[in-house]
C-alpha cells in the first residue's frame, strides 16, 4: 500500500507515470536480487522491509545482495491498521 500511495504522489510531481510491480516470492528476497541485477539508471526503486537487511543476512548466507549494493533514499515508512 505504501508503494502505491508513493507512486501516485511521485507521478503527480514528476509529471510522468510511476509503475509499481509486485514481486511476491521469498519475502522480498527475489525482488531485492532482481534489483541488484538491474542497470543503475535511477529509474528503479524498491520498497523493502528492514528484515531484508537485518534478519535475512543472519538466516541465509548467500542472499544475492548486500546492504552495500544499495543507495537508500528513505529510511522508514510506517503503516497503520
């Protein structure tokens, strides 16, 4: 939900469409690995939970990504029921 709301605002202010692509698999690991493989062109953004950088590296040794692979734009978003 946060990604879609943000995309709507970005579209408004950038005057161009912002597309949200859901990747449901492995708790976000697949999406993060796919993002690391993308050419760094400034057009690909990722909404990710902090577990992908805090817990998953402890649970899995070969994730396909490291925190150092990313430039972070925003640190925290919040969701309410």
